[in-house]
């Protein structure tokens, strides 16, 4: 087990035993959305590879290499509480818990892009988002309550959280990951994970059956990506994308990448307009030689796209060392296709793991689907 993983567990043990908590300063109200995406870590099992999250939602079972779970939490930065737990060491962190926050879960199949099931959590699930600044951990918990209450800290690893050393402030925007340290565990930090707890949604109960205690089992984690944006962000309902990476290395060679696919806006998303919206394409991958993960986000500023006579949005240019050509084509009924090709010396991974796409307040992350040549 890694040192950062052991440190994180130890700090949470101290947090549970602590009796002294720091007070939070008042902050002006501003909406914020947290998103966590969990998917398979697609490397050989001998190198820690593991399939996607498994379980059921409203009686619909999910699991396997193509499963992508997206958790979303809409709250306000005024609901962020800072805590300081004292014991043998001082542990600091933050949580965003609010009884009026809106949270949801959706499960997609990366091979087809289709949404398998979606549901909104009920308030009594006690869903919250927390970060451990001392040991490094961030994610979605349940059965929580305000800092200092009898419910605090609840189940910080259920439905899902991941280990990532970070000083991130829950009141700000951020992208973290990808990282292969996502775990689900009821009753953490107890040595043995408890039975999955049914979290109630408007689509039925959510059960996460891939529960693993990262400290006591030593089992590898799943791939995870965490994002926060001030304002309202909605997950894409349907998202399928291929991804290829060629000639990438650590030795200053030019890497070439290509991504293409289709997506449909979520029911609570807003119509997009690449002429006025910023567009971010994220290439996420790993190395077949070195133990490394990388996210290369390419943000095209608002106003950079043009339109063709057929209504296709087009961008061509160079951004921060990345040469990129990208198209977004409306298909009708809030659906779109996209394609992007580019080259850069900044990409140091050669194995595609995931694709991220953010247009305006619409966000999607998915594992790469088979190319048409492979199907």
C-alpha cells in the first residue's frame, strides 16, 4: 500500500476520534457544482487494473469494464465548513453538507454512450462532499451531518471517494485526476467494510457492491475524476467517444491524438453554443511503460469557434503548445457529434483511459469506446 494511502487512513481515524473542531468563517453565497466520475482502470490486472463500479440502482444492475458512474452535487459555497480535528496529530479538511442541496447519480455504458439509469438522492441520505487536506482524500460521502454533530463524519467513502493529495478549497473551481485510487466502503475506517447501504433516489435504491477498504485490503482502486465549478453544471445524458494516442513518450517527441463521438445534453443541462461558450476537451491516459496518469485539458476560449454554411462549429489553432482542429455538429433533439485531432509535445502517455468534454455548463467524462474499425 502506498504511503499516501496509509497517511489518509490514519488521518481519518484521528478525525473520528477527535473532539475539537474548528469554526468556519462566513462566506458570501454562490452556487457550486461538484462532479465525481468513477470508471474502470484499464490496465492489466498484474499492474492494478480493475473493472468499473458495480451495484444496482432501482433494480437495474450495473458493472463491468464499460461502466461509468457520475455523481453530482449542487450546493453553495456558503455551506462549506472547515474542520480541525486534534489528537496525536492535527487533521484539517472541509466538507459541504446541506439539507437543501441537490445530488444525483447516473450510470452510463461507455461502449454505447447510453445512460443505463439515473436518480436523484433523497435528503435523508445525507449526501455530502468532503476533502482531507492532511492525508489527501476527496469525494462523495453519505449519512453525514454538520461538522461537530453526532452524524459527522458519516460514511466518507460511500458511495465513492478517492485518495488524492490536495490542498483544494471546496469553495473554488478545480479539476482533479484522473487517479486510480477510488474506493467505496461503508463504515470506514473500520477494518472491514460493512454491507452496502441502500441510498434512496427517486428511481429506487442505489447499492454499491464494489466495496473495498483501501488500507486493510491493499486492493487497487478504480479510476476517478473530480471537478468543481461555481455555478450550475449538468452531466451529459449520453456520451460516447473514441480516443487514440500515438507516438507519445517522456523524451520530447510529438504526440498525436484523435477523439470523436456523440453526446446528448442532460435533462437539466442548457443549450450549448460554442460561439459563446468555452469548450474544454480533456485527454486522459496512462503509460504502458511508466506508472503515471495524465490529464491534458485543452480549453478553447469563448468566441474562438466559427460556423460553416451547414451549421457545424469549427476551431483550428494552437493553444498552450497544442495544435488542435475540432468540429462540433448539431444533430437535432439536443444531440451533437464532435471530432478533434491534434498534436503536442506535452502528452506523455500512450494508453487512452478517458475523454472529458465540457461545453458551457455541460460536462461529460467517459472511457474510450471501440473505434468503428474495431467493431
